[in-house]
């Protein structure tokens, strides 16, 4: 049995697939197996590339029908025999020391389930090549692994981890499958399932490809609805002080474009978080009103959201509440330990 099972989903990205396969074979840690999942039925190229490798660590899984991103990723988040698993997206690539470094971090923190590394950003050019941007997903690129308990500011409307640069510990009973949400929010939804803390290795050990074509929706209304849903369920159980909430508003207001819209939309979608409005300014409301003028149907879409996507709301409410309970329990243990009282 191998130490790590790698899942490599692909959909009609033949050149990128070859690069991803090469970066996997270049890993300094070699005790892994890889399932290449072809989500384009009838496309023979993934099978050809896998055969050409002549590497018994690779197997090909042909999907009988196109599943799409969310359903395909759900195939991978279930317990397996191997101690660890990882997902290598076909458009990204890993540094040779990616697996070795994350496995070392996992060995040092046996109680942690989720590890991920920082990523370089590269932009696809018109000729199909990729140009390094000089930027990384996380600004910090040095130092030791960082541990994040639940309740970080980024988790209100987004996620900390990057699915394409992560290592997951396989444990019996864990099931990290999510509802059939748009692919743009699979990481924030799935992060509501993860036991915390989760651990970041700040060194950029993978490259995220900013491609010219994407499976992510361009529906701005859908994105705003998802952001409101995430924010509403986050703040419904948040144990933050008023000062912490005010600081989050200030941070959201400073972003470009401002992220305060998601907070106000959350108060419209979920009455339980209306207290968030105490920190809103006239300019924040003006941005929301301007958006309604441009998209007059969005308000009604948001009001119908709880009925139209009842399963998504229920999922977020259930698992976000579990993360807050987990966080509160961790705070109690820390308080006891800091007081010098044995566990």
C-alpha cells in the first residue's frame, strides 16, 4: 500500500495534463499512486498519455458521463486505505518537494487532518504558455507551518486552503463531500466540514494557473448570493466581540471592490444576523442599492434563496455551527491549560 493516493481530474486540457503528470513524476517523495480521472467521455488523449508513461503507479478512471467539477471532486473526499490523499488539478503543477514537505508537516502534527502550501500565480498567455506573475496566494513565503483554528476572517465568505495544493489525512468516518454547489465556492463550502486547526506551509510549493478559460460561473448574481449565504451562516454562530466585528467591517470596506456588500446581503437573507447592520455606513448601503438598480431581479432571487437552495443553507448552517462549537471547546481547553490546571 502506498503512502499517498493522488487524484488527478482532467477535462480536455491535453497539454496541461502532460505538464501535471510530469510534475507528479518529478516528486522527490515517490511512494504514491495516482488515479487520473477523465471527465470527458470519448476523449482518448488522457488514456494515451497515461499509457505512454509506462509507470505502474498510474491508473486511468474513465467517467461514463461528464460529472463536472463539484461532483468529480466529491469522488475524492472519502476514506481510503492509504494514510493520505491529495488532488492534483490538471492545470496546476507542483514543485518537486511538494509531497515531501507536506508529509513532513503532517508527521509533526498527527492530530491535524488538512495541510496545504502556498502557491505561485502564473497567467496563461495567448500562445498557451504561462507567465509567472511574481505573486503568491499568501504574502508570507517563509517560516514554519502556521496553524489556523476555525473562525478566521477569510472564512466568513471564503476559504483558507487551496484544493490544488493540499494534503489530507485519511481517517475512518470522515466524509468531506459537499452539495452540488457552483465550482467557485467548493473550497469555502468544504472548509466548513474540516476539523480545525488546519495547517499552512508558507513556502510556495505549487503553481496556480490563471487560465484564459474557466469552469467558474460568470453570473455575478450567483456569486453575490453565495457570498451572502456564506457570510450569514458564519456570523449566525460567530463568537466574535463587537470590536472584532467592527474590525472585519473596516477590512471589508478597505478591499477593492469593497466586500461590505456580502455582509449587508447576509442581513437580508438571514434575519438572525441583522445586528451586523450596526456597523454599516451610508456608503456601504449605496453600493448595495446601486447594484439593485443594475440587477433589479437580484433582490427577489436573494429572498427566494432559502427556499431554492434549502439544502445548501442547511449544509452550511449545520457544519458552520459545528465548527463554532469546536472552536469554543478548543478555547475552553486552552484556558484550562493556561491556568495550569491539568486536562
